[in-house]
């Protein structure tokens, strides 16, 4: 696939800092070699790849072991029992020798320019706007669904030469749907890079979250004053695979758990109940349970008319403004 990255960036230093690329893997024997190769093919000359096999029951670990024998830049950490993706990401942070950590997922591939582009974006921003605050960078993602359809999932904070979304306002945007300039877009860990010290200072990922661990981490980083910068080119190609842990019921469970954990940050009690209800409405739609979705929506409009109307308006605007792949290839 032709690179979609904007190659305008500050020059690499003569001795680029070590970057740890972390890959979490679970029962990924069909995809893991491609994911690790994607990491090794980055045009960044100083990197290591840490793969955490979260107690796979297939040949994932054995495939990575064969790669380790051929390439000394790759290390394998094996969990004796399945601990979940949050714990697997913490094992990467603990094992990292690099000044920066970038996360890749076991069923994704990244453009060769990704690490360099994210490093340059972080460095530019730190020099001009961060004032010592932690900075985290995400890229947009090119997602491929099971039927082969492609769509671009944007991220927040892509405006160059300006302060990016930061601080508690980002947490409020993620949790309660509060409007925020440059705040539209996902902050998925599979497209994420930051200084290793940022991950460690934040306390890593909450291992209790087997889904939405990335969102929960970003909420805590925002509450600590973190800045969220983005790259609007989709430098990650994400294959949307069906797995036992990716059910809609699981997604809803952990999204509700996220709201409950950070309930004290809600501007009003109404924001918490409205956000919880809106999640149930959203996932009922995704399950195509239209009658249940309608009931949820009517209840929300009665109990929280202003907040619900605002969330609906934002959802409609986001759907209308999502970038098309042609935007990046013309």
C-alpha cells in the first residue's frame, strides 16, 4: 500500500533515540508475523520490538520465538495465564528500554514512516506548546471491515501550529461528551506513541479493563494535564477482526465501567446518567435492536433533553464529517 504519511517533518537526529514498539498478542497466529514485520520495517533506525503473548492457546508464541532467533531486536514476554490487554500493555511498559513507546496491535500493520512521523510531531509540539506537560500522539487509522469495506477513523488534535486538546477538558470530552475544539476523534492505543516516562508516571494501564483500557488510560492522562496531538494521515491499517473478547456486550460492559470509575468528574449527576443511557442507546443500535434503542432514546429525551439533543447533534455532525480515503490519496 502506498504510504499516506505527510513526509514534512523535522530531520531525524544523527543518533535517534531508542523506540520500543510494543505488540500485545493473544491467539494471533494468523496475523502476528505480519504485525511484527510491520514493526521491524519501520524506517526508524533505532528500535526494539517487545511482544507480549498473553497466554495464547495457539502457535502465537512459537511464531514469535522463530522471529526472535532471526532478529535480535525482537524480545518475547510470555504470560503464564491470560491477564487481559491492559496487563499485557503494562508488561510492555515494564520491559521497555526505549525513550519512547509505540503500541502496535497483533492484527494491524503500520506505514513504515509511522514512528518517525509521530516522533517528529511530539518533538515539534513539546518545543512550542507543551511547557513541560506530557504529550501523547495518535494517528488516524484505515479500518478494513470483515466484508472488505474501508473507512478512515480520525483522531483528535491534528491541527499543526496550535495548542492541542489537553487537561481535564479532554477527559470531559471522552466521558461526558462535552464539546471541545479539535476534540473529535478516537485515541486508540494501536496508533499511540509517547515517552516511556509518560506511561510510567501515569501508572500504566488499569489491568481490570480487558476492553476500553486505552480510553481509561487517556482519561487519567488528561486529568494529569496531558496534551493529545494527532496525525490526520491514517498511518495504521487496522483489520477489524471478530474475537471472543470483542463482543458488543463486552464493549458496553467496560464502557459503563469506565464511566463508573470516573463518575466523580461528571459536571453534574445528570451528565453521568445521560452518558450511561446514551451508551446503552448506541450499543442497542449496533446490535440492531431498534425497539430497545428507541425506548432508550425516548427515556433520554424525557430525562435529559438538552444533553441528549447535544450528543445526537454531535454524532450526526461527526458522521457527516468523517474523512474519505480519497482525501489522503489524491
